[in-house]
């Protein structure tokens, strides 16, 4: 006979405004949330049910808004140690300027860069992070293991998009020759990473996606075979797409078609695919994404920083395209925070005549939560506050100087300044308290990151 399971331990949170971001956008002006172990047990208006057993903690959340934890859908952690460089470049020139430095990273650098990137996001309300890592210099160590280890230590739910590049300068690509892998080597290493680290369970803390880098740094064979590999292994696929007009021109010159048609010709569209940026999309492209349910990682700050343009997010949403938010690498979004992207997504998508309602506050919050969960393939277990879903949520303080006079809580955190995070929970475990990480030393990470940034700069200068 099986041993009886232990009674669940409960956390009860009361007196908070709650934005569930469920299918009906249910909200409570003053409500409760009950966590049982690592799942949401119940939530609703008013006080929690009386006589709950095994309550190990009660939180009076007066003056707070509870939302689902933020979900980051596109990032490059390693860039944490190359911030503030090539600040006035477009994408192609920026890549050419930085690839020679990036191609000299090693495991110690990547570990510290991942810690810095994760720390900045986690203390700002991110509960699920992802990293698209595609630079694997020979002899650099276990970079994937270092990134995954950093996320595990931080207590953040995580997707590693194992990237790859095999088209170098000699083949008409942008990366230097020494910065790429062979096609066969990249596919084999990606498969090994999936088999070693991917966890498909409901409450998985680590998942892996197949993620060839971009049309101008990979061969058609790597893209096609990457799609086949992802589907054989049953994992998601990710890449960059339609980011700039230069990419559009590159694809037409090299492949005789635009990026979306090229991706579809290689099998790299589908409900198991999400793509970063998607700035330069015509009506036909958006229709193709909607038809195939291909997801989009919208990165408003990075798109502005590199002058890439404004993605047609309202049109994508109207067509039914899944859209989430991304920080992008911190060499093109030096703040490294996702909660500021809620505001930037809303503001940037309103630029232009008569676009005052292009996006609203609740749509922006949905992009950063449920939308992100959709594109990562995890909308059944995270991204909204509902009974049975995993207990990933944030308590935003909205009764302080920056927000107390904004009547609507959701408007406060989207239109207002970045709201302080009083508490952030992942899988029912608190990882942030009063804007401070509970499982990492921020000052030590800052010191280590500066040292590794300086070491990388010295190595790059030596050529």
C-alpha cells in the first residue's frame, strides 16, 4: 500500500487587488489567493475561506496588486558583460562590431553574465525567463550547463533556447569564421542539451528549445534540420525573424523570398515555434503566423535602441497571433528589465496618428504574462492566476509615492513608474522580498560581472 501523501502546506494572501489575466480578465478590487504547495488552490473576492488547514504563512497584502509572474520570451544573457557598446549602430553594424568580442566568451563569463541578467529580471517581477544562447567558441566549457545552473540557483523557471550558427563571413554571413559551429556539430550538441536538461513535466523548472540563430548566421540546412530535430524530440523551436529592412533584403537576395516565406519553406513556422522581433511583417506575413499559430517575442526597447522599427503588435493580436514580451540581450537593452517593457510596448505601439488606443494597459499586462506563457508553450500551467495552475505570481506595491494617486491598479503598474516588487513567488517559493533577491548576492554579482567584462575586453583587444 502506498504511503499517504503529506497534507499540503498553504500560504494565504489577503486584502490585495488581483488581476488574474485569465480568459475573462477577471479582477478583484480586494481579494485573496491561497497557495497549496506549488500550486494555486483558490482565489477570489474578499477574505480567504476560514478553517484552512496547514497554513504556514499569512500575508496582509493591503496596498498591493497581485498579477501572474512576468514571462520573458527572448534574451541573450551573455551580453550582460558587453553592455553600452556600439550604442549608435543599426543591427547589422552592431553585430559586426560585437561578434569578435562575443566569440571570445568562456564558461566563467557566461555564468556571471547569466547571473546578472537573471537577477535584474527576477527582482523586477520575472518568474519565467528564457535565454537564446547561440555563441559556442571551441574550448569554452559547458556554457549551457552554466546558464541553466544560474537559473536554478536563482529559483527562476527557465527555458534555454539552445542556439547555433554555421554561416560565417566566408559563407556570406555576419559572424567571424571562428565564431560558428559546423552544421552537424550544432545539431548534435543541441540534441544532447535537450536530452540532458529538458523536463516536460507540468511543474518543470527547466525546458530546452531548438534555436538556430537567424537567417544571416545559419545555413538553410541547419534551419530545416533544426525544425526536424525539434519535432522529433517534441520540444519548441525559436529564432530571430523579420527584425530589420536589411534582413528582408538579405533574404530576398540569398533565398529569393522574404523571411516569413523562407521560414515556412524550411518548416520553421508552426504552433511549436516562436520568433523574436517580427518588426517588418506585411499583411501576408501576419496571416501566415496566424494560420500556423507561430508565436512572436516582441522586444520594444531593443527594436528602438537599434532603430529596427515598430512591430505591428495590435495587428498581430487582432489576427490571433500569440505575442509575448522580450527583454532581448542587454547589449541592445541595457536596462535588462522586463517590467519596463509593459510600458514601452504600450507607448511605442501608440506612435503615429490616431493610435491612442492601439494597446491598452490590460493588453500590455497580458503580453507580459499570459502571452509569454503561450509562446513558450506553457499557458496550461503559468501565465494567469487560476486554481490548479503553478504558483508563480508577484505582489506589486502600489500605495507608495509613484503609484498611490493612480486609481486603477493595472494602469498604475503599466503607465506608471516601475512598481516596487514586495514579493515574487515561483513554484510556491518566494524568491524576492522588498526588491531584493533571496537566493543571490546582488553586490557580489555586480563585482563579478564587472571583473568578467573587463577580462573579456582585454582578451578581445588582444585579438
